[in-house]
């Protein structure tokens, strides 16, 4: 039986988990820190290699990186944020239908951007719709992940980055508080010596 089971460890003990996040987590059956540790991913994404845009195949999830050459809001039946990316081998359009003004402001020309998503055929060629992305400056050294990225069951209020961080923090919390260690000191311990 794990040590410390007689003491409750609510998920709010994890840094960054307030009442609203805790409520969203409860919809996933996560009430205690230990629940978060056993909230397992349902799939993994491979973000361990950068693919040049010119070589990037269609309909395959992949990671690309380039420079933002243009970012504009257009109205074509509905409002869209269109960002053009160039990496020296080809161009890609990132299209978003749901976005905030802060996102548009962050997508500055000349900045570097790394996107993970599936490339589709668009009006101007290769296109990603609502990819996961990270914007950084030319001088920033952003490491590529060296392991597969877990994707967890979630709710609309919880983004994958936040839930991954919460689970990592929960694992560290459990290690620090010895919550997942087995206690093998039982009355029947002597029964195993002859096996």
C-alpha cells in the first residue's frame, strides 16, 4: 500500500492549480495529486525532428520552423488570421479562425516560429490550420524535444501544455512526499523468503 494514503493530497497542492482549474480537472476524475499521476496519455506526437517546408509531405503531423514574413487579419466570409512562413526551402500559410488580438500582435514579421500540425492543400499551397506554435526571436536557442510528446484526455478549458505541466509537477510532488513508494513491510513478509 502506498505510504501517505491516510493523508489527503488535493490537486490544489500543485502550483498553478486554483479553484477553476481544479473544477476542470474534476471533470476528468482528477481530485488528488495521485489521480493526476495516473491520468495517462491516449496517444503521443513526434516533435523530435524539424522538417524543411519544401520537403514536408501533406496529411502527416510534423514540426516545421521558419521566419514570419507576413501576418494579417482578413475577412473572407469570416475573420481569419493568416500568417506566411518561409524557411529557405518553401513557404507555408498558417490559418487561424479563432484567435485573440494578442496572438496577432505576437506574430510579428521577422520573428521565428515553430509549428506542429498537419499540412493541407490551401489556396496558396501548403497550409496548416490552427497548428500548435511557438514564436521566438532570431537569437533564441529553442531546443527540439528529445522524446515523444504525450497527448492527454482533456477538456475545453485545459490546454495540453498546461495539463502536461500539471502532471509533471504532480509526479515531482509525489516523489518529494514519497506517495508512490510501496510499503513491503507486512506481516506476511517472511512467507516470501522461501520463494
